C-alpha cells in the first residue's frame, strides 16, 4: 500500500468515526442501544466509488471497530456491524446497475434494515419489523439520499484536489 | 441512459415504493383502544388508552385511583382491604382486565 493511500484511508476512517460520533448524539427511535441513522455511510459510498473494494472494506471495518471501542459497547458494535455489512453488500451489488444516488438510497435503507433484523434476532420479537419497518425504511432512504448528494459533492471536489496527486 | 439501466432504476423505485406502502399498512396502530370503567356491572365511563390521565373514582367511601400512561392502564391506589387491584400489572391488550372485587370496580381494555 502506498503512503498516499495509507494517508487517505486513515483520513477517511477518522471522518467516519467523527460522523459516527456526531450521529450517536441524535436519538434513534429503535428501542435498542447502538442503532444509528447511518450518516457515516458517506465514507463508505465515497470509498466505494473512489478506491479499490479491499480498501473500502478495510476502512469500513476500521471505522466500526474504532467507533465501537471508543463510544460503544459490544451490542452497539453488533448493530453497526450488521447495518454496515448489509448496506455495503447491497451497494456493491447495485453499483454497476444504477446511478450513485439510488445506490446510496438503498445503502441507507439496508443499513437500517440490517440493524432492525439484528434487533429482532436479539430481542426475539419479529413484531419490531412491523412496528419500526416503515419508519426505518423511510428514514434510511432519506439519509441515503443525503449521503448520496454529499458523496457526489465530495467525489467532485476530491477529483479536483487529487488531480495530479495520484 | 441505456434502456436496461432505466428499467433497473424503475424496478428499484417500484420495489422501494411498494415496500414503503406495505410497511405503512402493516404498521400496528393502537388507535381506538379504550378502557371501560365498570362499577357493579355497569360501564360508567370509557377512557382513551392513548390519553395520559389520572383520575379518582369515588363511590361512598370506596376510592380507586386509575392512571393511564404509555398506552397502559393500572390502579395506582385504592382503599380496598386486599389491594389486589393495586398490585395488578398495568394492562394494555384488548380483553385484559383489572378487578377490584371488594369495590365491585373493574377496568377492561376494549377496541
Ligand atoms: Zn382493590
């Protein structure tokens, strides 16, 4: 791994951890500790389009582990991991098929769906799916849309900044 | 934009839309749940389970204090001799009851 890549990866992990911390300050309606909106997905969407897949996965794992150890518990780690992994899988699947905005929207939705499934498994109540499903899918598409728009801006800006650098 | 790409976008949006509609319809609603307050086999009042409330029901020297909060109802205090109604867990499901037999006083959750 080149030094440039290493610096960029470290930077992205730091941004992701900061975003994760910020959104942990906003209350989340799912009655389980550690469930989040998924704004830190910004880093994942960005790296998915800008970097090789292996780097995207490494950045994601580093971000989740660091966030988990700094601000979370084992259960919050479980929630962010399940949300992030499901979200990433869906986005990898969709990336070649549809435009970035839609990829990000579905990433946001499945971030929340992953957490909801985990919540159902942990609490053993599938009723949570009916109670929170609508809200989480709606919120997921909105955060996904926001993340998508921001990612587009960042991608455009980074193209200018890194032009000639890489 | 190619035709197949357009089709994929359309299908995904369709899935998203129908999922949202379906989940919206599947949402459980507690709207309409009520509590019948019964004294000596007669419904004397029907309360809304979604409206927080604390109210004393006094008949002669018999007092039962009823509390509704968070979609549940319970007897907070009463001056009956056995205190079974006070010790009953809060109820919220249709058909559940809390009885104070010494006072002939009954709470029942209904649709
Ligand atoms: Zn009693």
